[in-house]
C-alpha cells in the first residue's frame, strides 16, 4: 500500500482531543445529602462500571473516526501492477466503431450507443488537462487532431452510424499517426468495437512501443443475415435484344433458408427472377438471364427480402449496351476482302474503318476498341508508340504478319515492346491445327462439342514463335502456336504466326475464321466495373476523354456531389471521396446536362458477416507487445482505467469507515444508558 499525501499523517495528533476529554471529566456534579447511603453506594458501583464501558466505546469510536478521516486525506492506494502512475500530460486516442454491425443490440442496449458511453467514461478517467483524439471508421480529417476533453465529449455527441468499415491495422496506424504529434505525452489508444473476425488482421498490425493500445470488446447478439454480395456478367459486353447472363453471389450468415426470391430490375422494370435455397453459412452463385431492349447505360438492381439486417439486401449496378463496336483495320495494300466480309457485311453492330499504314490518324485510335494490323511490313516508331498506348489503355490488337519470308526488324521490335514474342524462322511444311483451347472466350458459343475428326485449319507456311509469355489458343501438330493471346496492362494482343493469305493457310476461308474474329471484336469492348464500394477509395473508370475546365457531378435523386477528377491515359477517372454515403445508381452530369453515364455504388459487404471474436478469443488472437484487451467489469471502464493507471484507490472506503464510526458514537451516546 502507498500514500498519495503522507504529510496529512500529522493530523493524527488530533486523536489526543477525545483522549483528553476522556481522561479529564469536565462535568460538574451537584452534592446531595442522604441520611442512609448504603443502598446508593450499591447503585453507584453498578452504574460506574457501565459508564466506564460506555466512555471507552465512545472514545474508541471517536479515535477510529479521526483515524479514517485522516486516512481519507492521505489517500492510500494499492499500486498498479503495471508500474508507477503516469506523470505529466496524457495523449489519448479513442476509436469508436460506427460501422453497420454496431447497430445490433447487446446487454447494454445498442452497441453504438454503448461505445459512445464508454468513450465518455474513458475521457472522464483522465484529467481535464489531457488531450484526446476521437476516431471513427470514416477517418475524417477533423478527427485527426488532439483536442481538449470538453471538445472531445462534444464530438462524441455528433457521431452517427456510417457505411464505412476499417481493419484493425488501419485503426492502429491512424491512432499512431495522431498520438506521435505530441512526443512528450503519455500515449494510450483505445479501440471500442464488436470485433468482427474479418476486421482483426493481426499479421498486418504494426505497433509502436511508446503507445499502449487497449481493445474494448462490446458484446452483441448476432442475428441471421442474407446478403447479396456481388454480381458479374459472363461476357464483357451486352447487346440490345440479345440474351445476357448475370452471375449473382449470395451469402447466408445463418440457418438454412428455402424458396428465397431474387429479383432483377433494369430501369425499374423487373427483368429476372430466381427462387433459390441456401444452406447454413453457405455461399451460392446464382445465374440469371435477362434481355436489354434499349442501348445506352442501364440502371440495374438486385434484391432479396431479409429482416432485420437490410443494408446488404440490395445490390445496385450499371452497365452499357453499346450501339456499335468500332474497328480499325490497317492494311498496306488497301481494304482486305476477308476482314471486310467479317466486319463490314455480317452485322451493322460492327463498324469497320479500313486505312493504309501510310494514311493513319493517331489521334483517332482512342475511339476504337479493336485494331487489326494486317500484313504491315514495317512499323514506324510513331505507329509503334501509339499502338503501345492503345493496348496499355485497354484496347485489343490483332496482328497478322506480312506474306514475306523475312520479317522486318521493326516488326519484331514492335512485338517485343507490347509483350509479344517475335516472329522467328520461316517454315514451309503442311501443318494442321491440332489443339484448341476451347475454354478461351474466343471460342464462346462456337462449339457444341469437339472431336478428333473435326475440320481444322491447315497451314503450308508459317513463322516459328516462342509463346512462353502468352497463352496458345490454336496449336499446330508440331506444337507451334498458330494463334497466341498476350495481355499487356489492361489490353490484349492476338498474334497469328501466319498471314491472312490463301497461299500460306486456309484460315481466312475456314469456318472458324468468322466466329473467332467476331469474338475478338466482342471481347474488345471495355466494360467499366459494374459497381463500386462506398468508402473504398476506388477510382471510377470512365471511357470519356478528359476535357479542359469541365466539372462533373454525380447525382442521385436530389442529392449532388462533385467528385475529384483524375486524368489517366487521357481518360477521365473520378474519385468519389468520403462525402458519398448513399448507395444507388448515380447519373453523371456536366454543365447541367446529363452525360449519359451511370455509376453504381453499394455499401461495403464486410459488415454482412455476423462472426465475432469473444473477449477470450480476442486475447488469444492478440499476442502483440503493447496491445492488450481491457476486460469489461461491473465497476465500469472508467474505474478500470483509473485502477490500471493509479492502482486501487482506498480513500472512499476511508470516508465510509469514518462516517461509520461517527454513527457508532451517536448511537452509543443516545441508546447506551
């Protein structure tokens, strides 16, 4: 036991006051004369012993009352096991988890309100001269500073539940950044959360030995939840009046459920419905078919019915149905009848432009999704650079070599610059295409079944290539690759090792030629992400040319916000920022006019899982120096912090004991005759 103010022990000298009163009886007695005193002597002897006992008890009560009152001023305490009490100013960071999962109810009511109350208790456990940081999952700039206790308590009152969520490593790093602004202070960080299992990324936590981090677990009552987690198209394109397939991933965080309806709406019109059953804690992928009847951007919405957790019951997404695909064919000898037959006559959906390699407009490359380099004998440095930019930006390039036995060096240099293998030795040998990578998107919807007797293209002349860096799609009997697929950044390169020439091969007249070339065009369509997640800081990719001094707005119903604009590869990208909090399909506007683009945002699905660490499990997970779990006790978090810092304070007990002995004195004087 230790004493905070030991000089007050001098006040124990006041014990002498009741002792003096006891030893010297200052009461004056009146003398009375009696003729017979025998009986009185007997009564006097009996009452004197009782009076002496009463005086001794009263004296002891007074002495103990004085002792305990003096001890209350001395303030005795049992020192904390962690060491000496903090000296000087403290800097305290408190993270209040305001994610969706904190809306659940526990023994102390709603977890979010309980966390706010505990944050207040933490502040009250420290001195009014200490500094505090309030932090939430929103990571707002105004919360990245140290404030006094009064302002800290006011900021707590302003907190609201948010769609944002954070990993433990992010929280600790953010707290460390704020606390290290005051290197001289005693630094402590508190994390108040329900600690979902997907939040605790122990391996990524980077601690600071000068900061003590306390984790405060709030216990809730988990509810079953059904979540529409994500969705994706099975093809990168959607054509008007053509059936498209959509895959939907649903996650069940609860018991088995049966006959759950999943609806698909496009532009507020129901276009798909699927009833499904899902097992306990199961993830299920469901396929929906739909048909878009109009071109342009489409607003879509997937939904299930699930109470009481509803924030993840809807998934918004947006996609574009293109009116046409723009294709550029570059041929030194003028238009190719084979390429023209595929893209110029079969379907108006494909819009073909054919030019000579001597009449190129490089600035127009960005409006095409597919460029066919057909028989070009030399590639200039300018063309090489522009085609490289085109591929890197997400375009698709098809290369047919020239019908010459020797490949010009500029061609192979160009192929190397875009990540493709060079064309090497010229070969003359009858080779039949033997192997097909039928799972490749280029063969989608081409084969019902394949067999060894299937008719395949035959080559008489070709170039040797090394396809180690790419994916062989059509292989010859010799093992050489006739068609190889390469990826470069966001773009694609398709390299043939033989020209589009009847003297070299019969591919141009073969049945596979048309569907493969059409699929190359279809797969060249660049589809932006179907949706983005609120709070993830993703860049929204838009296939719009960056204009000067143009301001874009995202609009949902009556809500408007101006996102940050980022130009990359001469394309416009948007960063929504923390001000975007509402899910839905947003319209893009500029100058008060609808640009026609739609961007979908959804709540983060991290909060859908209802799996949490218990306090004990959290202690087992967190075995990192400088981090510990602050256990919940009946006396409350404020008392726990004070005890951990200053030890067990005993002055309150001293006051109670002092009052108790004063009460004993009163009772003795009044009732003990």
